[in-house]
C-alpha cells in the first residue's frame, strides 16, 4: 500500500457505520448469542471495540510523545456489556470515540510511522506497525461478530448448511 494512513483511516471510518447498521437491523437475541461456549457474541465484540478504542487512542498519543505503553488484557481489563444499554447505544458511543481517533490519526504523517515505542508484550514496535494492527483489529472483530450472528441463521437453513460448513461453529 502506498499510502497506509489513508487506507487505514478509510477502514477505521467504515467500522462504526457497519456497527450502527448491524445494531439497528438485528434483533437483540441475534446480537447477544455466543456462537459456542467461551466465544464472544457480537455485542461482546462491540464492547471490546469500545474498550480498545480508548486503548488505541492512548497508544497513539504515547507514540507521538515518544513514550512506551503497557499491554491491555481484555479478559482482565475489559468491560462486560451493560444490561441497561441497547446495542445502538454501544454503536453510538463507539462512533463518537472513533471520530476522535480518526481526527488524531489525521495529524500523523508518513514520516511519523517510523516512531518507535516499547510495548510491554512485544518489545520495540513502530507506529506504522501499530496503525496496521489497528485496521486488522477492526476487521478481525467485525468478522468475529458477523460469524457469531450468522450461527442461528446457519442452523435454520437446513440442507443449505453444506454451503456454509466453513462458517459453522460446533456447540
């Protein structure tokens, strides 16, 4: 990719729109079903996106200040979905945070991508690597959420299941 910053900003800008559409279109039951024990539901993926958006904002600031940053463990530091919130509330909050993130990322230049920091788990990393990871993280959890949402439909599609064998999750 010749202009990774433009490409990553494009990915990051589409993710909140996608989540807004998903949370408006799908029933709560579909958003909250875990595909298998120990796997996240779509809503849990969105909660994770909210948590990590703040982490990514912190990391971007650390890179720009020349500071190292700690690891983030979603199992011990992440939040659980709030039963008082509706899925659209999560999407709206994520959208607000993402707007702030994209504005901050717009200040990063191609020259900044060589900035280095020490990440607690991986050692020395560059801002360029982090920016790539941010986009990959977005896409990964979007796919994970869609896979979770797919399961009730796959179970109900009868003989067409054969076409989806790569996406079926054993319960």
